[in-house]
């Protein structure tokens, strides 16, 4: 997989407001927040997008959801939205799998 901004954040080659890290995952605040709380949860393993994940990533994908919930709770959120953009046609711009976690304001449905 080509190196992305997010692998540079993992390696501390570019700065980010990192709010959680463990052996397999990292969470940091989105530079262009779309809500009072907006952070991204990424695997350290470089998976370009969700559709590139495979059965061997099952535990990792579950872990990312648990991290999203843990960090959302740390951020004081009870209601929050998770979003994964898969592919350019779904507005993915950084090709390193990430879960957006947004909270602190009401959300409508369906999303735009
Ligand atoms: P996507 O559109 O791929 O689902 O989301 C990529 C997200 O990464 C966007 O919300 C964008 O604001 C965020 N982003 C892009 N570059 C950087 C960066 O250098 N630092 C941080 N913290 N977020 C970034």
C-alpha cells in the first residue's frame, strides 16, 4: 500500500492530536472537524480501505470499533456517529482505513 498521511502520523513524521494509542490502533482528532468532537480511529496495519480487509482482519476490525467506543466515552460522548467512507465515490480521500467518530451535536438521517 502506498504511504499515506496517516502512516506518517503513526510514525510521528507529521504532527497530530493523538488521543489514544495501543499496539494495533491509533485515534487522533480530525484536522477539519465536522462536529465539536471529531476523531479518527485507524489500524496501524496499512489497509487502504474497508473493502481491502479480509477474514484475517476480523479481530482487528472489531478492535477498532471497541476503541471508537472507548475513546468516545473518554471524550464524554454518549450519543455519537461512526462513519467509514469506502472509496473515492463515497468521499474517501485518505487511503488508509479509518473510522470517523463524531459527536457533540445532533445528527440527521439519512446522511448527505
Ligand atoms: P475521508 O474523506 O478519507 O473519509 O477522511 C479523511 C479525513 O482525514 C478528513 O476528515 C480530513 O479532514 C482528515 N485529515 C486529512 N489530513 C489530515 C491530517 O494531516 N491530520 C489530521 N488530523 N486529519 C487529516
